[in-house]
C-alpha cells in the first residue's frame, strides 16, 4: 500500500526519516500525495505514537515542508479522522443506497425516494 516513490523535502536527512518512521503508527511516513503548480501540496500523515515526541517530529516535518514551498507558505493541518466518516459508516451508507435503488421505484414515490436518499447519508459522504 506504499507508493513507488517518496517525495521528501531536501532539508530532511535520510537518518531523520528512518528515526521518525518508528514514531508513526504502522511506521506510515508522511506521503506527499498531490502537488499544485503554485507550490501547494497535500501530505497525508499518520498519527505519531509517542505524544511527547509528537510536537517535535510534527514541527520538524512541517518546517521542512514549508522550506520546500516556493513562497515559504505555512503548513495548514487538518485532522481528517475527526471530520470524516469511518469506513463502516461509508459501507453502511452504500448498502442503504443500493437497497434504495433496487427496492424503491423513483417514479412512484419521488418525495419519499428523495428523503430516503438523504437518509442514507451517501451524498453527504461523497461530497
């Protein structure tokens, strides 16, 4: 499940990466997932196991990313675990959607069908 290549800011040394890898849950190093021509990037990062080391490692990696940005823009972080549905919630919504599409004819009960679609939460999750 790891990429073929890792994009690493030049200010991070290989020995730092090896050392830091032990701190991440599942040894999942931060992955540079997407890049925009203006220099913005999307980096996916697992949680750090040791709370005492978390701030230091997080700051070191974020500083390296900032130094790699052409405009030296600050890093914006968002904890997606807190604002995204779990895989179980997504799977349940998909099952409800499939049942709705198979069991509820749209033409006969348009209003009921649309409210049932909303109640699956599928559209909310894929948005």
